[in-house]
C-alpha cells in the first residue's frame, strides 16, 4: 500500500539536519501508540539507510553518490512490536539517487602532445580532446561540456563542441618558434556560469618542412693537401647549412666545374650534411700546385608544394693548394739487372745508376751501397756519378749472384736527408757454351727404316741466364748433306737423331759419325760441336740388340744403355704410349 519511489539528491547526508529524514513510512494500522515496529531490508539497509522503527522515518546515514550507485531497492514492513507479527505484507520500494553537478569535466589522457607541420593552413586540425564528465548526461546540463582555449592564442583555437584543436594563425614557422603550450578548458553546464571546469595542457610542436634552401657557410673555401697524399685522402670538409632539420637538411654535393674536377672527388659524410673532398688522382706539386673546384650542394628531399621557394641548391668555390713535399730521389729504373763477364777485371764499371730529385729544388743526389747487401765489399759506387764498379775479383764458384741495394740520398743542408733504395742484381756470368754430356754414342738396328728416331739428345749449360736456357741444335756444316742421318730440333731444348735411309748392315759399315752443333740463346751466342757415334747393331724382330760391331763391345756402358732404351721402347710399344720410341724399334 505504500510502495513508492524515493528520489534523493546525491550527497544527501542524513546525520546533518532534519531534512535528512527523507521519507516516512506509515502504516494505516499505526495508531501512534508505539505498538508498531518498522523494519527495513534490502540494498543498503542498515548501512546506507536506517529506519526509525517506531516512527517509520527513513534516514540516509551515509553519503549518497549517484556516480557510485544510482539506485537502491529496499523493502519495508510493519510488525507488531510485541508479537513481531507482520501487520502488512512486505513492501518493496526503490530509492533513486538524483544527479547533482558534483563532477567537473576531466581530460583523462592529458597532458597531450601533438605535432603539426609548420606553414599549415588556418583550420588544420591538430588534435581532438575529449573531456569526460561523470555526471548524468541524461539529466540537466551537468554533463554538457563546452571547450574553450585559455592559453595558446592566436596560434591555436579549439572547437567549443568537438574539442578539436586547430591552427588559427597562417605561416607559422618552425625556424622561428617550434614549441607551443596550449591550455584548453572544458566546462560543464553548457559553459554557463556555475559550471564546473577542468583544464589540460597540449604541447604542440611544429614539424619541419623543407622551406629553407641550403647555404654554404663560406663563399670560398681554402684548403691544402700535401702532394704525397694518397688517392682517397680527405682534403677538407664543406657545409651548406640549412635551417631545416632532418631529411630536409640532407645534402648531396657535386663538383660542377673547375680545373680540379678530375683530380678531386666529393662525397657526403654519413650524417648526409657535410661534403668531404678527397683526392681522386695522385698529385704532383711540381706539375700543378693548385686547383679550383666549383661545388654545388643540393637538398635531397624536396617538397613538391614548396618548389617556388627554391632553388634548394647553393654553390661555393673551393681552392685547393698542393703542398710541396720533399720527395726522395727517384731512380730511373725500379731495379737494375747486370750480367758481368767472367773474370771481369777489378775496377770494371758494372753499371751507371742514376737518380734525381723530383722536387723543384732539384737537390744533388749522392749514391752509396747499402752495406749489408755487399758484406764482402766486392763493389764500390762512385758517390756523385753513381758508377758501380768491382773492387775485388769475383769468384763465380763462391757467389754467382750479388744482390746489391744502392742508396740515393738528397743532400739538404740543415735538414733530414731523404733517400730511396733500389736493388741491383749482378749476375757473374760464366760464359759457357752448351754441350752434350750424354748419348754421345747410340745405335741403329740393321732393319731400321728411313725416317726413324734412333735417339733424343739434350744439352746442358752451366750458365744461368734469366728466363731459362734456350738451346738450338743443327747438323755441323760438313754433315748437312749426310745421306745416312739427320737431326730434328724439337724446340724444347732437345733434338732427335733420325735415319735417312734403311738397309743397314754392320758388315758393310759398323759405325758412323755425325757432328752436331748446339748453341745457346744468349748474347753473344755460344756454341759447341759434338760428335755422335752411331753403331750398327743386329737386333731381333722385337728390336732387342743382339750384337754390335767390335768397337761397340768395347763401350759396354753405351751398349747397355742402348739395350735399356730398346727394352723401354718395347714397353712403350706395348703400352701404346710413345710413337717416337716405337719408331726407333722398327
Ligand atoms: C738475388 O736475386 C735473384 C733475382 O731476384 C734471386 O734469384 C737470387 O736468389 C738472389 N740471390 C740472393 C743471394 O739473394
Ligand atoms: C753413308 O753411308 C755410306 C754407305 O755405308 C757410306 O759410304 C758413306 O760414307 C756414308 N756417308 C757419311 C757422310 O757418313
């Protein structure tokens, strides 16, 4: 019968005043004589709400906060105080807490940080801010928020309804000012007087765009580099400064003109800011003591919309002077090689070496032998002329090579002398002719036909010419028309002896002689003549020597060698390896 909804304002506190009595429950049976007892149960009964059990007055004994709990469901009953018997059925009622504007709008994510490109148009949106108000948005204006800007004008503005912060000043330049602190207020009650307000800060940074062209920090750079600087050495650094930052300040440099275009290179350092000039070709002060370079620096990242502010390039002049370096004397050859005749007389000039000072000063050069290279002092060098001569007779059996280091030194008064070395090899030539040492004797089988190789010969020469031996073989002039044998130079330092006819018979003629000439490839040509002895032997059908002439038996070594060759030839035949060897068998 008295179920009802109570609306309580939040923050209502029972213990303060009489008005804390929020509702009186009253039973029709209550005669006011105290015989009835009121009981309250349900949400918050006893803790948030109490009831005066004799009057039925309900009190809130705790602060009510709609934002914590907006309604309570309670039940009340009237009972007989003495019997505790219910006088009426239990009655449910709901206490709804009514909103009051007790929460100010809050920027939960603040303070904020935002970035907008410099030179942005008026109205460009920077960031949207949202303030939340805990009050009841469905009741009154307690949660109706309006935004306004407290600090940051005239650069920025805020949309009162949406909270969007926008650029409000044209052509804001990062290079002039980069950071702005904007204070935004959100006020509830639709912004009216009496509304609660919350504020936040937005730190806005202007980001860079490429709106400034680069400019060299010097119109003319003066650099110098020693002429000895190797290719790749750094000559100097130039810088086209740019008020922009990051990629908008990145540079690419190029040499666009000047007489040093081919001699120097320019690259950009790893930070992409500086131009590094390096040596591209070796320098020579005496040839060209200075260079001029016209260098262009250009921004690598261009903003298409800002080309009209360009050109984003600048040009400077770099003047490079080449410094003279006292260079050591230079020999006219990197090394010398000399062959010395056998038994060269003491005092023979072996070689005239020559070195000169490459510098403009053209200092006098003095020569000496590096001592450790000629410990036994075979040689002497004339200090001013560079004539190297022998001072002891050379003994080839002791030393066939003399590797001498010659020193050239510039004479500079009051200065450290600079010097250079060159090796000089002296070969003590023992000018021997080549000769045959082996196979002066050989044999031919009676059944051997014309055009067969009966022996291959090799010469030796005790000399050690550079580039190796090159022997050539020929028949001696008196044997050129020999009808019986001939010779073939194999062009590999060997020669083959061949038959020119067949029909040999040791009974007709048991031994032949063949003079051959062997020459070396040196200058002057040395040659020797060797006389080959050829025995006619009877052989079996496999080519084995059975018997030779009487003279041959007196030279068993030669014969046994001949026999061995025949056996080897036989093996080669079996293996099918060597046609020239098989020739000699047939
Ligand atoms: C001298 O130099 C030559 C050529 O480089 C070399 O073959 C020879 O072994 C050297 N001799 C000595 C003793 O160093
Ligand atoms: C070539 O052989 C024939 C016949 O044996 C001989 O008479 C002649 O002297 C030989 N010639 C030479 C140059 O040995």
